[in-house]
């Protein structure tokens, strides 16, 4: 494993998480302001851009590495997104939800590793 | 004062949860089913057409001949749109973990439909995800009561 992989995997993960946060923020404010609102549009565009960065980085990683190596890192996105949603979007995160997200992440890592 | 009242009324209306087929939980289920089916269709379509050209099959070009792959693309669009709809109503920290039920459904259907093997380690992972989903589904039910 070389340094490119060590750099690209976290970048892909961060791009995925930010993408989901932007899409969530955009769709949430669209419920109140409609789709013509400038902030709603820019949130959705940033979301799509971040998701595209993740899409191409994942394709690039898959071109050189096994799926069983790349996919477990995507599994970590569940717990990271839950924590990020609590911090950035001020969603309420109780012990139960955190434990649930942790178990799902761990399970996905196990499922995709084998 | 009046403007304030109007905006809060609009916000309250916006947060009203649609019922029937527009119910966000139902749409979340639709999203999961679309993802599950398109993954299986992609797998079938891609492996059926892999023998057409040794070189082009590696970049997915030969798969475009398969109608299954085109159906998969259609389902991909439907799943993306339904996910955006879900995000409008359900908190991300509940919707995203629940949407990962596909990570259990895909290996199970590969086992049932495509006859692939599941290793003991993978069974353990599936069990962990199911317990995690059950823990996440309980707050989701509470949220529903509040709405």
C-alpha cells in the first residue's frame, strides 16, 4: 500500500460525508423555501459536486485495489455521517442511535472484508 | 409580527409529513429496493456480456449491450430521486443508517438468487448490521409518533 492510497481513501470518505450533509441541508431548506432559492440551489450543487468527487475517487481506487479492501472504508461512513449530522446539522443523537450506527458500520466492514 | 406568523405557518406546513404513497418511510423502502435490484441487474448484465470482448469488458463498455444494465441505470435514477425526497423529511442520522439495510439484502440475495457463497465471517457481519438496524429503527418509530 503506497501513500496515494492512504491519502485518497480519507478524501473519498470526506467527500461522501460532506456530499450527504450538503444534500440533506439543501433538501431540508427546499421544504421551506422551494427550489428557486439561491441557497437551496447552491447546497444541492455542492452536494452533487462532492458526491461526484467521491464517485471518481472510488472508481480510481477500485481500478487499483480489491473491492474487499475499498468497500469496508465506505462502511465507516455510517458512523461518521451520524456524528457529522449531530455536529453540523444539530440532529439529536442519543446513545441508542450511536450504538446502532456503530454496529451497522462494524457489520458492513465484516461483510465486505471477506 | 404578521410576517413572522406567516413564515412560521409556512415552516409548519413544510414539515407536515405527507401520507399514503408520499410517506417518506415508504419512499425510503422504495430507495432500498431500487438499489438492491439495480446491483443485481448490473451483476447479471455485466457477467452475461463479459465474453463479448476481453478488453472492453473491463471498462464496462460491453455491458451497455445488455438491456438489464439500462434498466439498472433507470432504477439508479429513481433511487437517487427517492433518496433526495427522504432527506427532505427524515433526519440524516436515522435515514442513512437505515438505508444501509441494502448491505444485508445484497449478500442475502446473492446467496438466494445468484447462488453465491456466504462465509462465516460474512454471516457475523450480517448479524451485526441487523442488530444495529433494530437499534436505529426504534428511535425512528418514536420520531413517527411525534410527527
